[in-house]
């Protein structure tokens, strides 16, 4: 897989290092030549000294050939511009954008070319809630510009789903149970998988079906 990353800060370089270690081809855009000179020796990837907000720079680097663009700069405005250019000008299949300021989260959607937005405060909040919440639905990740979510529910004693097989729950077509964690053991769900109190149930669900899934797993 070929990935282009905009921004050689701590976030961008960490992503680049991990992807390179996993065998992917990585382009890293950074407009500060001095920063690139310092980092180049420690990170063996393709460095592009250019402004990722400029169409000509992206074109010269061959952005039309990449599979994923990650807009990881420390500026939300830049990340939105990069995302929009990647999607509209170069038809990049998948665009992931970093949200620096939580108040700007609402902007990071498909209108700006963003397929997946990542907000650190939002992720931390979700992880805290996931760790302490029983009997409530917690959003972990958002996909497709906000239309789909990965949610988690830890089944409480009074959950209507406890003791039921998945095939009998009547899960909406717009949702799918992707995993069940029981006693620190991952269970790949099938139709005959029977849920139990204390199970952590992970569901990929659209916004329209989220309320129905909550009724099934949590109750009214």
C-alpha cells in the first residue's frame, strides 16, 4: 500500500515509521527543509519538501498514485485543504484527517473529502467511557464522514440481549456485530453466538440504526 502523509511532526513521523515498519511505501510531505534534513537519516521513507496545500506540489509527488492520504499537520485548516485536494483533485480512495481542535470536528466530513477523522480528545473520552461504562452505548470510532460508527456496549444484568443468540436479536440490516470480548477473550460472532452479562459487544452501525441497536443491547 502506498500512503502519503502531510506533516512531519510527532504524529506524522510516528505514523510514517509504523507504516514503513509494516512494509508500506510512504511519502511524507513537510515544507520545512531543516526539519526534513534532521529527520531524514532516522526515517528511511520518501521525503517531499513541499507544501501539501499546493496542488502543484501534490501533483509533482504523484499523489494520484497513492492509496491513502493522511492529513496529520497541527493545523486544522491545512488538514481540511489537504483532504479536499486529495479527494477532489487526485481521487485518492481513502483520506484520513487529524482533528486538532475538538470544536472543528463537525467540519471533517465528506464535504471536505474526509473519509475518517481522528480527534485525540474524542478518542480519549471514548476509551475512558469504554473502560467504566456498563449498560450504555459508547462510540469508539467514526467512519464515512460520520454516517457509520464503531460502538461498544458492555452488557449489564438487565440487558435484553443477555442470554440471547445473535440470530434471534433482530439486529437491523444497517448494523453488524463485529466482535464480542468475554473474559479478555475475543469471540468472532456467528448467528448461534449467545451473549452473556459482562460481554463487551462491538457493533458497526449507521447513525440511523444506532437507536435500534441501543434498544436491543441496553434496553429502552
